[in-house]
C-alpha cells in the first residue's frame, strides 16, 4: 500500500518502522523480508524496499490488500 501511495517501486521504509506498522517485532520483519527477497519478490537495502515483482507480492500478501484497496476506492468516490 505504501508503494501505491508513492507511485514507485522503491519504498523508503526501515525495518524498525515496518515493525511498528505491522505491530510485530523487528526480527519478524527481517525474517519476512528475507523470505520475500530469496523469492525474488523484493530487494531490501538499508532503509528501503524495492518491489521487484508486484504480482508475486500481491499473491504473497493476505486478502487484506485487496479489501483495503477496494475500501480506499470507495472512500475516494464518496469524497468526490
């Protein structure tokens, strides 16, 4: 979702911030980022995540992404 907001494949997010966003320990973010990186879905460098394969990333995410994306579109339509 952060990528959707900034409009680019490089998202400036540190693991510490990601852990706060996800409500989990930093070690869990490190582990998840490693799995995604080994799968070729992202690359992670100090303080930024580069999305290498968006469709695989969406497949790897829970259904929450689709639900939230749909809800944001609904809210935006209501504001107009």
